[in-house]
C-alpha cells in the first residue's frame, strides 16, 4: 500500500486547511456563532457555504457529473480530516452527516429521474436530508432485520405505518430516505423509499434532547400514520432495503472516522499550545514527563486510527466492502476521540472544562461516537465473526499482481 497522496489531493487539503483557518476557526470563540443547540447558526452557515462554493471546495466527495470533484475514499480521508479541525467545518463544505451519506447512496443507487428530483437539491444545498431507519424497542436499531415499520403496497403507492427515532437532521430535512418492511422475507423484506417533508401522513413527535451539541435538525422521533409514497420512489427496487443500508452505512461509518480524526488532532493541538505556555511549580507543563507521556500516547493512537481508516478507504476504492476494516477503524477512532478530548481537558484544567475552548463541546459530542452507526460491542462482534470464519486468514496480506517486478500496487 502506497501512502503517498496525489498532488491534487494535497492541493485540496491545503486549500481546505487555509479556508478553515481563515473563515471558520475564528467563529468558534464568538457565542453569537452558535444556535440554541450548540451548532453554527444557519445564516452564518449559508454565508460560509457560498464562500466554499466560490473556492471550489463544495461536495468534493461526489462525482463530477453529480456536482463534486470525484474524490475517492482515500482522498476523502485526507480532506475530511482537515475539514473537521473546526467543530463547524464539515457542514460548510457539504460533507457532514447525514447529507454526506445520503448523497453518496443516492448517487450510487438512484435512477436518473430520482437523482434529478431527490439528489440534486441536496447537492446544491437547497434542502437538507435524513435517513430514517432506527426504531424504538422492539424495532430495529443496529439490527435492521428487527424493523417493524411497514410499507404496504396498495396499487401504485405504499402506505406507511410505524415509528422511527433518533433520526438525525429530521427537524430541518426536506428529503427523507425511509427504510420499512414490505414483506416478512428474512433477506428481502425491507425496502427503501423516498418521501418529502410536505407529504401528509407522518409527523415529528418530538426533538429528542441529547447530551451533546446537535446537528441541524436534531435527533427526532417520527410517527407514520398512513403516509402514501408512490412506487416510483422506491430506491433500488422492492426488497433491496438491506442493500441500501449496506451501501449507505459502510462508507458513512468511515467518513465519521475521517472527521473524528480531525477533531482528535484539534484536541491535541489545543493541549500542546496550553502546555507550552502554562507554568507551575517552576516548570512548563510541556516539560513534565507525565504530560509528554499523555500527548505521545494520543499521537500514536491517532496515527493508528489514521492507518486503519486509510486501509479501509483503500479497500473501498479497490471495490471491496471493507466490513472488517471499517469496524476496526470505527472502534479505534471513536475511542481515541473521546480520550483525546478527555486528556486535553485534563491538561487545560479548569480552562478546558469551560467554554473558553471548544474542548467541552468536543467532549460532549465525542460520547456519541461509540454509539452511532453501531456500538463498539456490535463492531467487535462483527470482528469476532470474521475471526471465526477466517481463522489465521483474518490477518492475511493481499498479494500483488505482477509482484515479481517489484512494482507498486495501488
């Protein structure tokens, strides 16, 4: 595996870094930049998005024909990490969840007409979107086979009844991808359907309060009581709901990790800056061995996360599913984000616990990382399943084609 990045990717990374440093980071210290839920205010966001478009840094992850720059997953890993040096970064570039994953799944699976109607407005930044899958008990969470929301076919429409919850961004979303049960077939019983917020037959029951800062639109509980969705709004066909979730959630888990690495590095950055200037008992914090051990350990663990993310991205770029690789990256990066925020707060002391730095914001945000898109324990169970199936081949190396000439394989 060659860890050199293309010059084009480095150009994007550098331009993103400059944009974040000049236009976004200065806003974090101004409380007027925040809405009531701890995110950037929408008017401020829109002005930054216009600047990002003008700078050619908009939706880079999508294909050129869709409106992006055609970055592969390895390129995205480099760029997304740089975007999330700021807590406000990814959404400015139209590379934040849930729109990011929704755009990529629609790009991959939607028909031409569906792309025009449902995808293009999200790409253009005219609407926001949501992915409605998770349900309250006894419905589906990490296990989509438990989904109970039903979409019954009646002529040319599907009639939907059921409940969903913790649907990210639902309060601001116009376009929804809904995963519902269309039959009791264990493999082909789920389907994905597209609907607009203005269609009757559903409602937002509540915006669920959470521990951390929230994405725009929050995390909502939804009720469906006769929503009618035209059959033409099926995504990938009836019974293909599991395929849709696999296509969407695998890369989405990895893009979360890419962004979280940026936040982890920001925590170290803030901790190092404070340790370099703060003195106590006649010595700088940075000169104390205990502080050096804490920062060195974080630096190593962040780099382990970067390597796992890059290997998973490489596997996706070469056409693989990367299920094992994504699960390893998800567990590693989710935990190092939490620990990076915790250590940085400890080094900063009371300052870190205050709102004088974004550390407390990141700390509250970080706790969700070990839960969203599959809890740590679920991913470790997945890894054990691979271990049981593969044995020592769990750690096998891929063999280069044409390796005799010693050439690089990318």
